[in-house]
C-alpha cells in the first residue's frame, strides 16, 4: 500500500512529461507532413533537399566519377590484355 504513495505521483509526473512532449511537437510543426518522408525514399535523387548552390557541383562531381570509372575500366582491360 505504501508503494502507491510513490507510484501515483510518479505516474502523474510521467503523464505530464508525455503531454508536454506531445504539445511541443504539435506547436513546432512536427506533424505537418506525415506522407512526404514516406514517398521521398522512393526517389533516387533528392536534389530538392540540396541547397541551390550545391546542385551544380553535385552534377559535375557525378560526371567526373563516371569518367573516372571509364578510365579505371580501360586500365583494367589493358592490364588483362583484352
């Protein structure tokens, strides 16, 4: 019976913390877009997530990687003698 004097206030404190966290999340727009993240994972390139100044750099960087891959595959073919 004495344990109830500890458990009831503890329960009320945890309930208050949970309510505060819920209302904080609602006030800070955490529940505005519930479907967007679920669909975003289906797209290959998330260029819309990048800042505008980094978008061209990423494209030029990817092109450089593709050229590098071609050079590496040519070197690999030459090494094998094919």
